[in-house]
């Protein structure tokens, strides 16, 4: 039975992405399952020797499958790293445009306009045909880059519910989000910030470690995560809970510790 059978309104890939985004859930499930695996029910032992032999053979086949799956995962990781090296210059271009140190080329704008026209054509098929009015006025003083790009991006992800009103002020100073692979299984997320009134760090990172050996099914197993210390300025620690009837969410910065 696939995971999508348990959640009819969500695809298997969406379920997979949820677990990838929440490794703590995976770790908790693995800990629970460890207490169940290996406990005999007595059923197999009650079967005739010929059937037990077939079941043992099936276990051998499953082991071969797991070995191939482990090889598959290793090759997928190698392929991800290969293409990540190709993506990196694009990410750098993106960061420069967002932060105002560069402008997109005419070719990039032309490609973007083509994409926009295609999206507009798709939107025209929806029930709501209303289109927001485009602002054609430039401000008196030119604005650098794309203000609040990363705050807007984060608020359009599953992390939105963890972003409090207090978080938004500092997330407006977020200038880039980067990722890098580790030499061992795992990766690091790096959040770059402009100077702000909340902490002195220029960057905050969180590293996700996986176990060196693959699990029984061949997948990498989440081990633990480590975040670097945030040097909060006096009275500005966003991880300190503030009692309020209006705001009960935990700060997003708790998840970066």
C-alpha cells in the first residue's frame, strides 16, 4: 500500500516532501519502529519447513533489492551534487539581482516575459478572470533589488505558520538562502542577513546529518541537526516566548537553533 492510499488528497511525492522537510518526524518514527522490528509473532515458525525456506529465500531477494536501492540512492546523491554545481551560478545571479548588485540581462527578461505570458494564459482558464492592476509608477528614489523577496518566498511555503509578526521584521533583512552538501551524507542551509537590530550574525546556518550507512530499504537515515549560535542583541531574542492571546506561534528561529 502506498502512502497516498492513506492520504487520498495528497500525492506520494507530496508526502515524501513533507517527511524530507521534517526530519524530526522521520527520526521519531524510526525510534518507534525500532521497538517493533525483530519481535517474532510465532507465525513463521508454525509453518512447514518448505514454506519457511521460501520465506527465507524472499528475505534474501529483499536484501539484494535493498543493496541495489542503496546503490541507487548513492548515485542519485552524486547526480544531485553534479547538477547543484551547475545550478550554483544561477543562484548567484539570483542573489545579485535580489540584493541590487546586478540587473537581469535583456535575454533573461525576454525569457521571463515568455514564462509570464504562458502563466497568464493558464490563469485565463480559471473561473476568476480578474487581473490585478499593474503598477507602472517608479518611486521618487529608485529601489535596489527586490525588497522582502525571501520573506515573501518563505510565507508561501509550509514554514508560513511558524513565522510570527515579530519574525517578519528581521526576515525582511534576509538577503540570501544557500545550501551546500557535506562530505558525508547530509547538507547545510545557510541564511545570510543584512545588518539588523536583532543579532550580530551575518549568517546563520543549520546542518542536517544522516547516518553513514543506509537503512534496510537503502534510504539515507536522518541522524541529527546542529545549528550555530545566534548572537542575539539585548532584549531582541525572538526565541523567547511572549505571552499573548493574539500570537501563539513559535518563532521560526527556534527551528534554526
